[in-house]
């Protein structure tokens, strides 16, 4: 992107009109318009002031730093984390269901329910603000005790 495009984009993101920006920089509105259309360029002093007023680095205004790429990268990382969280909760759910379905199989049920319990403890610690992992943890505890009791009876 050009200097003018970067100035215009930063100004719009900040919610400032050309008139407001020109008043803050003590220049005419036409000067701001000429900068944004790449017909002229601001002086180094005005470029520094622009950087401060628009909360962006001079590097960004000059097109030397790509902040959009960083935002894109952050969004990709956040999406991957959300996908991983969903996958982990699915794994916890499946292990709990296995423990529920196999609770009468003597030794295997204890191992499955113990594994399920450990996974659900981790899940509850990881997702403290969610209610679903707590339910899975309670189910795991109940069926672990049922498995142990069933083994003791047989």
C-alpha cells in the first residue's frame, strides 16, 4: 500500500475525518486530501505527528511494516486454539461415553473411567468458565465408583 492509502486507512480506523485531522495537525483539509491521494507527501515532522495522532508507527505509514499480516497471523492462531479446544472437549466426551457404556466390563471399565476422570479434570481446569466439562467430570466420577463397586462385587 502507498503512504496515502496507509494514512487514509489509519485515519478511518481511528474514526477521524480529514477536517478533524487537518485541525489537529494545523494544516488545511486539502493538504490531508493531497497526502491521501498521493499527490503530495507530508513533511517528516508531520509524518511523526500523524504517527502519534493515528496510533500507528511511521514504518506502518510508509508501508515498511505489515500490521495486517500480524493480525491475520493472530487470527489464524486463535482459530487453531479454538479448534484444539473443541477437539479436546470431544475427546473428553468420548472417553466419558466409553466409561458409561463399558462400566460393567470389570477391569477395562476401571481403566477407561480412570482415564476419563483424568482427562475431565484437565478439561475442567483448562475451561474453568464452561459448565459442560464439570458435568463430564461428575459422570466420570460416578462411573468410576460404579466400576470399582462392580469389580468388588464380582
